[in-house]
C-alpha cells in the first residue's frame, strides 16, 4: 500500500503568508484579504488515497471514489483525504470553499474539486456496465465523506473529508494541489499549495 501524506502548518508568519498569497493570485481572484490574516494558526494534512486504500476503506462495491470501468481517461477519479485543524486563538473561523480548490497536473491543465452534487451526478450519468454500485448507495457514501461546498472550522475544531478530482490526471508526474483558506466573511487568509508526485 502506497500512501502519500503531506503536512503543513502556519505559525502566523506574515512573510510566508504573503509569498503563498502571491503564488495563487494568477489563477483566479481570491477576493479581499482579511486584515487579521496573520493571527490564524492551522495544521493541514493532505493524503493521496490509492486504489488499495480506497478499497480497504470503502470496499470495492458501492465505492464512488474508484474510477469507473471504462477506458475513457477523462472519467478517472483522483482522491485525497484532507484534515484541517484550526489552532487559531480566540474565536477565529477558517473556511474551505470547495469551488476554489484545484489540482494542476503535469499537462498544464487545472482540475476543480468535485462537490457532492456533481460527483453524484457523474455516477448517475454513467451506463450500467461502468458503475461500481447502485446510484442511491453511491450518493450516500459521497454525501457522508466528500467535503461540503463550504466547510467552516472554528478555533479548536478539526474536520476531515475527501477531495475528489475527475479527469486525465497524469500519474507519476508532479502535480500541485491548491487549497485557499478563508474566514467566515469570505475574506482570504492564506493559500495552501502542495506539490505531489503520485
């Protein structure tokens, strides 16, 4: 079993925050920067889940995180587990907005994380011979494990959920996962960027 665990924690270093912030602004507007962004502390762990790990956790049947039975590589799924611990003092809330989470592959293409609705819709649209289970059971597993469109983490709390990307993502090549973090007012705090080699 091959697992790729990646860790990153912010200790409130303003310079580091500004460097990461400047790296992310070319791709899309991250909005207004929070005036108190240097007060936030967090630990984020991102773990790539290979097929063996996915089967061990969710079985082989009714597993919506395994790629469907097809030779069409644009339907391939790539899954990560994200754990975010908010270590900020006081009452500071962190937010993950799923629509801003991206994976940039070695083919210079950017893939956006699938939300619960889009991933369920993806499975519902496949023919029976490409299914890994029944639509109702697949949807249940998706809603229970995939991060919601907006996930809020209060000080002292930890959340755990899956990020799923769909497309012809090149394995054995370097990719980057970008996870912007916001506060509860949708103001930008910092962008977590991690290079991954599957």
